[in-house]
C-alpha cells in the first residue's frame, strides 16, 4: 500500500507510537510518506532517522510562537486549542489534486484538521488515530493535576474538546484508540442521532530488541526508577505523588533505597527533588534501557491518564519488575501478581515496592513474566499487521463519494 502518514510532531524513539508504526509498515513493504512539522533543532535532527525508514518525509517548521498564535486566535471561537495547535496549511497545500496514495493516516487530535482537509479535498479513505480520548484526559487533569498550569489548561479546553471529539467521530473512515477505556470515552461523546465510524483499539507496542534484558548489566540493590517526559503534567503529578506520599513509607524501612527520575525536560518541581540525596534527576538521557536494566524495580504510581502507558511496557520489556496502579492496567491484558504488582493506596504501594526489594526470587519471576507478556501482546510487527488489515478494510469499504465541506460550526 501507498500510505500518507501525517503526524503533528516529529516521530522519534520518544514518540514511539507513530515512529514504530511507520518503521514496521515500511519494513512490511508499504510505501510510507510522512508529513510532519518540527518545532526546534532537535526535532529537525530527528527527521534524519525517519528519512532512512520512509519513502519520503515532508516537513515544515512550526516554531512554538506559531503554535501559540494559532491557540490565541482560536480562544474566542469554539475550536479546541488542540485542534489548531499544530495546523500549518503549507504542509498540505501541494496535495490538493490527484493523489498517488491509497490511504491517509492522521495521528492525534492535533492532527485531525489535516484529516478533515483530505476528506474535503480528496476521495481518499482517512484513518484518524486519536491515540487517547483527550476529553477523558482533560477531565482527570482538571481535578487531579498537581500542576496549576496543567489544571488550568485542561479546564480551559475541556468543554470545547468534548464537543469537537464527538463531532469528529463520523467524519473519517475509521478511528483508532490505544485502549478500550478510551474507546468507550469517545463513544460517550457521540452527538445524538449520529453514526460514528468504526472505532478500533490498536494498542501500543514495544521495541523488544531495544527494550530488552541485559545480562551484562547488574541490577543495583534497592534502586527504583520512574520514567517519562518530566514536563508533562500527568508525569509531574505521578512523580510528586511517589516522592511525597509513597516513598516516606519505603524509606522508613529501607533508608538506603534510591530513586532515579529519568526523563527529558524536568519541570522545576521535579528538578527540586534532587535536593534529596536519595533522589537522582537525570533530565534527558541518550537511552532509557540502561536505567531500566540496572534498577531493582520500576515504579509508575499513575493517578490519571489515558491510553496505554508505554513506560510500563518498556520496563517489562527490560524484565524489570513493575509496580503500578489499577488505573494504569485497565488498558492491558495483564494478570496482577503474575506479570506485575498493582497497588492503590500509598501504604500498599510502598509495601509492594518493599516486597520486591526484599525478595530476589520475586524480582526474577516478575521480570521474566513481564518480558513474556510484552513479547506476546505488544510486539510492534503484530500491531503493524493489524493496522494493515484496518487500512485494507477502509480502502475496500470507502464509497469514494465526492468531496464535501466539513467545517466545524458548532
């Protein structure tokens, strides 16, 4: 197939879903053209490895000021800020006529406007990968985020996002999400009387070669690791919850326990945690697997979020025992106590950590079972094969109707 894959940010090893879908679609013999925007020099540099795995990469600059201007101009309207944040009409201006593509894949709410463009200007089937239900995420963040900025931004865009996501559901040939929870959340937004497009759950995968055990790396005793982009409000909330509400219970019994906070762009609240001699805040690292491979346990006390938590799958891929919360496993076919440990309250979470620190046999069993789970259910080639089937179904069922106007007027 000839796939036009549109992403409103540069796919890379951190933005693992689009990067690996593109990589494995290409590896299976599909021709993949990527349209994307880059915001800074690091993102521009990330285009190079992308060009090696694609048929073509078309990228235009989208500096932060431009995204903020788009958002400011949308404030008086009913458009959600997410829907305009990454809109750059120059990216698709040259693709209004005849197209060599079989299908268009558009990622995220930020990319949905590009998908609407192709539904209006062409007869191509368009797949919208919403990834997560952003309304579901915003509802949680508006009440639970420990970041004032995160709470305000979520509150500001919540209602308009709910209306818009519901409106989008019948505009495309197929809609994708990463979890059953997000599928139900999207369906709850469906306007009365509308018939949504098919909505399929396409989970995230793991690069099982990159995130793998390493027998040459010895696990450090009583070492915890927590990972993720540390400027993201949900990760900030999760990390502060761990340090302030869970770790005091751990340190009471194991004062030698160390915590590694690994992730790019740590917020000021996260940087301040390094004042504790038992905590290391790394900032951006060259590669995440070495930190997972040397840790005794990976912790992810997620209090809110959407979709599949890659941080959990990546740790399991490295055969690192994981302790997380019920919220985080709702999207997984996981068996608690066999594949990982699940705890809710700060006290029970701390006890789960302590049990792993004090039981080498449990460390080994959880690590082995976690690795087997990831290999069975989250291997990227299998995910890409499922996506190919969805593409073929959308192409087959596409009515090839004349283009139509899809302006947001609600």
